């Protein structure tokens, strides 16, 4: 979440993800808390945006992913993977 928040503060449009095996709700609450703190301090995120969605790897999971349903208005200039690990099926 910290890397995503830093990019958001620089004005990027950021999508934070976690797997169903991770703690998605904790990430969501942390980002929401940061947004509240930023608003109280009068910050604006420099025009960026930030959201939290579940991401499950694999071709079957992709079709159900919120990331695949973005349409033309949701294009990614870059994708940064942090703390990535593999869980063998």
C-alpha cells in the first residue's frame, strides 16, 4: 500500500490489488484512512486517484477481475508488482 500511496501523491491514478489469500480488507481500510487524513490536512493527491480491488492470477480469474472490466477509460501506462510471490496450485 505504501508504494501505491506514494505514486498517488505524485498524481498517478493507482489501483491497489491483493489476492483473496491476502488481507484485502485491511488494505482497503488503510487506504481509506490515508484519504481521510489527507482530506483533513487539505491535500488533494495532486490530481491522482486510488482504488483497491481483488486480483486473482490466471486466465479464468482475469475475466472476473475488476481490472479486466475497465474499458477504454481505464488504461494502464505501467504496472508495478511489489511483494509478489507464487502459490503453486
